C-alpha cells in the first residue's frame, strides 16, 4: 500500500467517501426553480438505502426536484418516530474564487473539500453511514427513523420540503421530533471546546424593494430617478443597527457562555465575541438582520430606467415578523414598494426533554467534559416545513472541530471543507444517538 492516509482510497472512511461522492454530484440550486443534479443525488442516496434492505420512496413534486425517504423500523415501534433529514442541494460556487474544484471532492491535509462539505453533504453522509452501521451489525435503531433527503432547501424548500410536507404527510406518520443540520458542532470558548445544539431558527422574510420613477435621457436634470430612490432605501436599511432582543434560548445561551468565560451576562456582543470565528454567526442570533443581497436596474448607460429593484434577506426573531416589517417600512420610507418573495416561520423549542437529554448524553460519551449550549440559529432549515406537521426540529450534526477553523464562516462560503476525523466522530455520535434514543 503506497497511498498516504490522506488520499488513499482504501484508507478513506466510508462516511468521507459518501460525502465526497455527493459533492461530486453537482446539485447547485440557483433559486427560482433552477437547479441541477438533485435527481441523481437522490438516486445515489436511494440506492444506498436500498442496499441496506430499506425501501426508499421518491417524490418529485416538480420534475427533477427529487426527494427521497426510507423508514427504518426501530426496536420499539410503539415509540414516536424520529425524522433524520438532510438536503441534497447546495448553493452555487464560483470556481475561480476557490482553491480547489468546488465539485471535485478533493482530499487535502486530512480535510474533504468542496461545495456541500459543510452544508450539508457531510451530515447526509453521516446519516447514511450511521443507519448502515446499525443495520449491518444486525441491530436496529431504538425507535422508527424517517430518513429523508430533501430537494430545494437552499431556496426555502419551496419545491422541496414544503411540497413533501403538503403532499406526502404519511411519510412522517407517528413522528414528533426531527434532527438535521447546523448544530452539534464544536466551537472554541477560551481554551475550552463546547458544542452548540440548535433548538430554534429565526423567521425568514425575503423581500424585494421596488422604486419607481420617470424614465428619461441620462443627460437630463431628472430628480424623479428610481435608481437614486432605491439606493437611498437600500443604504438606510443595510446600515440599520438592529437592537438586541433576547428569547428564552438566547438568554440561556448567554448565561452558559457567561459562566464559561467569566464575562458579564449583560454584554451579549462581548460574550459572542469571545467565541472566536463563530462570533458574527452568533451575534446574528441576538437581533434582526436585514442584508441587501441583490440590485437590478437599468438597461443602457444613457437611459434612466423607470424601475429599480433590490433583494433584501431579512431574518427576524420568532414572533417579531410584523414588528420588523413595520420597522422596515419606516426605514425605507415612502415611495418604495415592499414585496414579500418568501416568508417562513421562526421556531423555538425548549432546551429540555428526552431527545435533548439524549443528544447531550451522546456528545458527552464521545467528548467528555465539553459543555453543550443551546442556540437559536440565524438562518433556516427544512425544520420549518416539518413544523407544519407538529414536528419539533433540532440542529444536531455533531462534529468535533479543530481549534481556529472558521466552520460557521464556510456555510455558503468559499473553500468549504470538513476534517475527515470530524466526520468519523460525527458518525459515531449519531450512530450512538440513534441506537440509544
Ligand atoms: Zn443547509
């Protein structure tokens, strides 16, 4: 064997091989119904599940937007089922910005690189190989699992989880709770390692601002300019500093971090700053955010257009959507129309109960003495759609990460990469949880 442990095919753990295979299936989701490869990825996942003796079911509510589910019978079928879900799509990657081919699934320095390595083909592979570990050993999970992989998560689940929940609610029969992405990973708190467990998500408001004016020649004195009007509104909104507003989850989050760091609990931003690269990710959980993400206007350098548009990605704390909309209306001022493009609920579940206890205990068995901290995520997941069926969702994709790795910065970022030993760790924790809970 002349291959090194880093690159050797034979040495590559199955969880990393699956994640790499999934990265190599380009499932770019451009939004607005345009996407690649989800059917191929769903068929890859379905074939793997079928090989384990399961019976995958597919649902394609829109051609090529493929969702796949298999129920894994548990030892005690009278217990409520647990949904374990992932999404197969990824956000676009601009190859020139990356150090590697984003869809090459390269392995370098013990890390797997590529679009989806973090969000969330890592967890997809952990889910599949955890189920495989349990079934191949002749065991069964403690309770029924509804293993589901969705399309279109990166566009709010509009052609994925939202339609699956509407048209295939029977897939989730008997399920009361779900686990998925963006939680369970470790962060650095001072010289300690701690884990974040996601128990809530901010609500999502994707808005379009539209300014109208009079069209005209670009050489004229022309105060009624839609581009100017829009630019002022976008700048005002983009520069707004939203006040900190705590919820039960963020209060507990700050209390635990305050105890760990010795920082006073009444300075939330200082506490968030103490957790290294995850700080801006966590600061977003304490307040509304409203980021301009797109601008469209004009068609010729010497023509003033009569319309200009901006896209704003707004994330608000659960239950404050109407208040935030009223604030935004005031900030952008008269003369700007606000259209809601996508709106979805916020979620918040108590950091308690049997599943939470089981997740904390599973992490504790594999990384003793590392505290587990509840947090409210600034973004959204398919747990929003599942909440419509009364299913409480958590973010639990366990990864023990090396110090200093800006993991949260790699969600939708360039050079997404995950340590292979973190994947192996995560699969062990997840297998343990699914066997025992
Ligand atoms: Zn994701």
